[in-house]
C-alpha cells in the first residue's frame, strides 16, 4: 500500500514513522508513506496557503489551489482521497478494514479554521475520529494510518488480529501473564488448566460480559 499525506507540518510525522509497527511495515516494504508539505504546491511567492474567509469570521481558511495541485499531482486511477474533518463519518474498525484493502491512500490534513468547501469535490471519503476538535488533521491521520497499516497482510501476525476489540462487535477478553499471584490478585484458574476448549469458552464469555458492561452500544441485536 502507498500512502501520501498532505500536511502543513511534515515534521510532526518524523517520530511516528520511525517507531513500532509503522517502522516495521515501512522496513518490510508492506507500506510506503510519503509526507508532502502543502506549501510546496502554492504558487504564491511566500508559499501562502490560507486566507480570510469570505463573509467574515475568525481564523484562516485553507485555499483551494494548493490542495487541488497537490492531489492532482499525486492521484492515480487506484487512489482514494481522504479528508480528515470533524464533519466526516466516524472512524470505526470496519472502516480500517475497508481502507486496508486499498492500493493508494491520499490523506489531507487540515489546519486553521478549516477548508475551502470546494476542496471536498476532490475527496472520496471524509473521516472524523470523534466528537471533539483538535488543532489539525495530523494526529487524526496518524491514528488512521496506524489502524490501517497493521491490518495489511504480513505487517503483524494474523493470529494477533483474530480476537481484538471490535471484531464481531465485541471488546477483547482479559489477558494475564506471570506471576500467577500478584499482591493477592490471581490469574483465573481456567487459564492455567490447559483445557483449550474451556479457555476458548471463558474468553468468549468474558468478551460478551465486558462489552455489556463497557460498550453495550456495540452489541448486535
């Protein structure tokens, strides 16, 4: 998979790309991630990319031209263009699964007061990571990339993905490791039994119990 990110703050991605699963995906060539400074696509001699909104109002708005030029320079027939936006559809695990099957993602990170509305004509999908506002689209885009990249075949062990939270609309089961007893807190006996059928049944029951307690909205009717 190829991912192109359009941002006003390229340096924000430096550590993100050099650690953990993302680093492993890049080193194994499972994912290729390119960071593009939106200012590089401005025709203004001062690399200006924003201006005051028509009709008045506070803040600055990202202009059409740099974004159009950037997307048109990067886009191909198999590209999907994503806009990080508070007006987008909520991001869920199913969205991550769908996006992991794409060949090329172009992610536009906003900043300031917002975008010129006409930029949305370039976009295939608007995504929001929740009902709150952050300074720009950089951090949300990192969350999307992390959630998507780890699902790409070969990035992590497939078995690690099977019983993760949100699969089958359930949260994950509890995990334990050594020591068996810590400050009076004991590992459930069933996990020490060696009975794989009993362990499997317990884990499924725990997934249902935890989901009912913490996220009943996830349960299917």
